[in-house]
C-alpha cells in the first residue's frame, strides 16, 4: 500500500470513529480521546489530519454526505416503469444507505436538526453542495425519462421530490432515530409517509405551469 493510500485509509478510519462518537453524544461532550480509541489512532495522528474538533466535525459531515452521494449515483431509473414506481425505487435506494449503519442516521440527524451553533453556516453550505451534485442530479435524470424536452419540469419535480425526502428524513428520522436500529416499523413508516406525499405531489403538480428554475 503506497503512502497516499495509507493516508486516505487513516483519515477515513478517524472519520468513521468520529461519526460514531458524534452520533452517540452531543458535540460539546464528544471526546477526542474516545475517537482516537475507537479509530485505533494516536491523538497526534488525528491532529495531523484535523487541526481542531470543529474541523473534524465538519469533515465528518462531508464524509457522510460524500458516501451518500456515491450511493445515490449508483441508482438508475428503469425505463418503462410508471413515474411513481421509479420515484419509490429511488426512495428505497435512499433508505438502503441509512439501513447500513444506524450511527450515520443519528449523526446526520443531529447535524441537520441541532448542529453546533457556530458550525451551522458551514454545515448548511455542505448540505447545499450535496443537494446540488447528489440527490438533485440523480432525481433530474429520473424525471428526464418522463419529460425529455422539458428541463424546467425535470428540475421542479426533482426539487419537490427532494424536499419530500428531506422532510421525512428530518421529521421521521429525528423523532425516531434513536430507535432506528431496533424499531421494526421505522423504515416502513417512512415509506408510508413518502407515498402519501408523493400522491399529493403527482396529482397536484402534474399540470402546473412551470417557471424557469435554477439550482
């Protein structure tokens, strides 16, 4: 393993440990020493990559969103399926990411709903970048199947779908995230809520006049 690969692996090891620590306890009480123990790395090594706890927290947010972005870009809408079915397939794909590790859900729920006040602006900016290059890009590709010559409608439908998904992540995720790993109905509940919002969306927006949109 070359030095660049080793360095990337060490950084990822620290970030994975940081996500677990920040997921289990609030930012103020989170322990750098515990992150070092969980990541099996010295404090000196941690500070080689991250100058402060603030920088580590922001890097952990970006780390999670980059992983989610990569996961979402592996989704492909299936030509020939009804629009509603493809949107539900995308939502199920979104959920698959959070099912892999409950600590990711807890950490990003905290970062979205109750981030450290002094880091709120930077976190929101990171989330906006993810939204633009991650979820909205993939959703626009989905809606291109149904509106191949109408980019404004593609953008509108992508934006509304993303708002619905983020609302469910916030509302259902934050209310129940502490039970996500042992609540058998957690993701089913999310899906039912999304189906309801999707029904309203499809029947309420299909024939709306769409103004030019930029995101």
